[in-house]
């Protein structure tokens, strides 16, 4: 076990240190040799993490040890075994796997990564999460906490720590303060008035359907069938499938789902409801509009409309249209309808959604 870290070195990758003169250096835990890395913190952290990865790769396979019946693991040794077991059980989508791997890499570099699982205390975890919150914010700290808790939960199921001794359980979730400005209907109209035609269509679609940016730009004219707009939500991997009745309308907007779909049709041949109207760099008329362009174009129109956030808050974004849709539909039809059209699942509704088993959930305001 390495020497105890000084408070000033908290948050450093394992085996990286800094001397009183401000120079970083890496100490090989096997040979005890040291190598200077200069004063640049980012460079030193990057080099240390790369060196730690090489050391980790040189170790015997933790998964092979687990198969052979090994019962004593450090956290760093357990992480690749956890990943393999978790992937087999969950079969995550690529986006979920990418996020998980990011957190596992961070955990492999934490101060107690070299500790045996049974030695990791709640205090160690709480201090680590507090430091991570200061670095990356409360939402990221809560995501990391959730992943670490699952890491130890799997260790419990394998008998590597005593049942009920998950050190993460007693730590608290950090309160995430929402800093983004909420969009008003008046602001929606002000931005839309200054938006290009394709963005106006995207904004209208987002508002009447209550769907996310990625789902809005992926909608095709072939998704309009039998008087309904069919949306397979990307965030759920297509498992949440909504068939929105064309008559659904937001009274304040004065447009229904069917009206907006019809408005998206123009002289440009395209399979997508939201498409390029004219040449835009490499993009040709008719091609799908990428999500990032929606974000950037919305920000441009918002700034042109002179909409600025209150002090301490961030400017409204395209994503806030979803929140606006929820509020308008809740006011017009009630909370249950607003929840359904957004594709959310409450505890009461979960069973009903699960029973659909991939079929389309028809949403109607009637």
C-alpha cells in the first residue's frame, strides 16, 4: 500500500505527486523510481493516468482470477470484473456504455482504488464524491455515486463484501441546483419569429409533440400513418413508442400535430420533416439537419431576439421547449396527459408501459 496522501495532493491520480517548488513527479510503485513531469498540471495528470493504465494492463487478468474463485479484490482489480458482469446483464446501448466507462476510469484512479473492497469506508467515498462535486458539479457527482454504488452492489452479490456493507449507501446525494432559465411561451414565439424556416418547423414539432431534439430531427414523413405521428424515442433505445394523434394541439400555438406535419412539406424532396431547405456548406437541400446545428441556430435566433437570462442562470436552449410543452399540456389537459405525451413513466404507469412489449402507445387528447 502506498504512503498516505497529503491534503494538497487530494484528487491526484495514483502515484503522482508535487514537490514544494511546484514540480510534478511520478513515482513507479514497483521500482520506486521517480520521473519529473514539469509544472503543467494538465500534462502531469495526463501522463500519470497513461502510466497507471500501462501498469494496470501489465497485471494478471482480474476476470480470470474471478473465474478461478478469487475472493479478495482491490477496487481497481474489481472494476473490470464488474464491467464484464454488468455488460452481460444489462446489455447497455453505446451511449450508456460510454458514460459508464468514463466513470469507471475515474474510479480506477481514485485514492482508494488500491484498497481492498472490504476496506473502503463510507468516509472515503463521501470525501471523494465531495471533491468530485467541486470539480464537476452536483449532477456528475450523483452519476458517479450511482455507478460506484452499483460497483459495490455487484461485489455484494458475489460475496466479496458482507451483505449490507455497501459503503456508498450511507452517503448523500448532492442537490442539483437548476441554473438554466425556463422558457416562456412569449420567448418561444420571439425566437421562432427570427428562426430560419427549418428551425421554425423543428420548434413547432418540439412543442406540439413534447419530444427531444434528437427525436424531432429524426422524424420522417413515413412516421405519419393513419392520422398519427409515430415516435420511437431514441433515449429508450426505441422501446418507448408513441403514436401521437394528429388532432393533439396546443391551444396557445393554434396548431395541431397534423398541422405541423403538413407545414413541414415543401418543394424540397426529403424523407425528413426537419430538413435543409438550401445548400449549407456540405449539406444539400433535403438532407437531415444535425442536432448540433439545431442548438447553434436556436442560440443565434435567441440572441438576435435579445433574450438574456437572469443573473446566475444560463440562457434558454432548444431543449427547454420540451419543458414548455409539458407545462402547456399540463395546464390544458392535466398532468397525466402531459406525462404520457412526453413518454415519461411514473411508478403507477410503469406496469402499463412494460405490458406493451414494443407496441405503440396511442396518445390522444380526446
